[in-house]
């Protein structure tokens, strides 16, 4: 059985660096600026033979009320309540501060197990802070350097007895459950089989401009306030992936930082945040582009949607804050017209009106995501494609530049995710872009591919007469 380890402490003591060290990869953003981490980020931690879930938390600040630091603190305190072990991290070079004393007292009252680590303890600069840490009354401090990997053996030695006790407790509870007589409700119906779904979680990225309501929407899907929200734009700093069961389907949903115009992104931290969001799009299977109904389809919205299409992801357009709209019918008609006109490369993509605040429309969003994912994975047989191509050519023949008609000879699907088709024809360089788009739109309508980008590769077909002439020459 694995346990949960929450890393807590003041801002900029190296929590995210330690988190990345324990998960063995760079998942959390790291910067010298304090307060980079604002949400809870989970990862699969590993230390020698120990396996556990590690949680990176926002920096604790001595704030109350409804300010952003106070909301961040409440989110961290919730992680403390839910974790099996809390690792309280200090900056050994700064020593113990007044805030450290306050937070140590909170941890003593709220956490079942607390370990104390003094980070940045490499060299002699952190010796004084290490000795000061004894005054917190949390046991012997562990000297570590998350950046250089020092002190991990001592951290393992401190974690191991707690992990062993936790595992023994879990085994005991499992044994007690096994001894209990099963109730009638536990027996399967005749002919019914119980089977675990081996399918991997469907990867979803929610992207959009700052303050479009991405975190609020994901919290509503989760059914709990897991992500930090508020009226301030740009609260989310890095891409947070959360795995959930949503209406019987496993999802991993990534909340991403709001994307502004490139010219406005000048700070290093925001550049890192935007790059992190772009990586989430590249690894996603379905991208939900979330727009604010009060300012939809602004230039940056169009760039974001085009990014998802160019990356070949299945796309769903979500119109958020729909509860604020009065004339819904007329507004919906106008939005659909704008989508067709401004994003022709996403023709037919699902447009879902919803409210992340109230939860209205989440069922439609769920259905649209699954429909887009199905289309993204769809494969059409070569026989069906060429029957359609023959009928398509008869109704709408290709152009005849310079008086010579281009011949469309053969079509096949090369891959899925997204659906990619290869069209063999004579003189592919002369086939106009308008006719290529015409073929793509025909594929969408005929094979129910309206919720996904389509790739069309046009190639020259071999000349059969040239092959016959070559054989005659040889023989």
C-alpha cells in the first residue's frame, strides 16, 4: 500500500524542486520568484524501494480572509488534513522565521505525522538554520538539498518506519474486511460478470484566455474545490493534471494557465506557464477551448483554437458563463455563425454552452468530449473511401488547369488521431487548396468526422503506362 506525502512550507523554500526530485521528472514549475505554485499537484513519488503519492502545495503565508494568499493557504491546509505524512520544509540558509513557528504549531494540531526537512543545507551556509530548527519541536531536522539530491538517504530513513506502520495497518484492515461475510448485495446477478475497465484515462486539456473560468469549471466537474479560483486573472501558473471518474469514464483533466497574446507575455514566469500549457495541449487527446460568453472569439481565442487544430487534437468549444446571458437563443445562433466564419478549419466542431459556476451544461460537455474522441480515433475502410470518392468525383469533378483535368485515382486512410487520408492523383501540385478543402469537408459530412481535425496528404500516383513501357524495354 502506498501512502500520501504532502510537502508544505513557506514560499520559495524549494518545495517544487523537492517534488520534482521525488517524482523523477520536471512536473512542477520552478523559479526564483516566490509563490510560483498555487494549486495542489500530485505525482508518483519514489525513494529507493518506497512508492507513494507526493503532493506539491502552495507556499504557506500568514494570511486570513479572502485574499489570494489566504485562499492558497486554505488549499494547502486541506492537503495537510488529507495526507498521511506532512514534510515541513524550511530554508536552512534563512533559518527559522516567525511564520515557521506559526505553521509548525498548525501542523502539530492538524497532521498525523510530521517530518521536518531543512532544504538548501549543502555546504556550511545552512548549519545555523539546521540547529535553529530543533526549537520547532517536530523532532530531528533532516538536512537536504533538493537541487543537488543530498540527504535523500536520511529522508528515506525517516519515512520508512512510518510507511511500514501504515502498510501494516492497511493489511490489518484488509484482513478484517476479508473475514466479513459478504452480503446478498455483493453477489453478482446470474449471468453478470464483474470486470475492471483497463482503458487508460482519456487525456483532456482545458485551455483559454486568463479568467475564462477554466479552474472553476474543473472544480465543478471534480465536485470539490481542488484548484485555486478567484476574480484575479492569471491565478493558475502551471498545468495541473487531475484524474477523475466522470459519469463512468476515466479522465485525466489538465488545467492550464491562461494564454495571452505573445507580445504581452514578457515575464519569465508567464513564459514558462504558457509553455507548460502548450505541452499539455500536445499530450492531450481532446482539447476544450473555453471562451467567455461576454467576450468570445477574440483574436487570442482564435489563435488558441488554431493551436489545438494544428497540433491535431480533437477539439470542443466551450462557451462559459452562459448563466449570465439573457437572450440565449439569439446569442447561440450568433455564436455558431461566428464559429463557422472565424474558424473554418474547425468546421462542425461541437459548441457547448455551460456554466462552470452552476454546473449547467456539464452533461453536454461530457457527451461532446466523448463524441470528439470517437471521431478522432475513427478509421474508414479503403473500400468505403473509394466508393465515396468515385461518387464525389462524378458529382463534383476536380478542376482542369491548362485544359487538362486532374485525375483523382485512389484514397486510403494512413492513420488515426487525427484521421489522416492520402489522396493519389495526377499532378498533385496543381490541385487547388479550395478543392482540397472541398474534399475534407466531404469526408467530414460523409463519415461523421465533424468533431476532429482532418489531415489530407495529396500524392502523385504511379503512371501504369510508364511501368508497362519499362517492362517491355527490359524484356
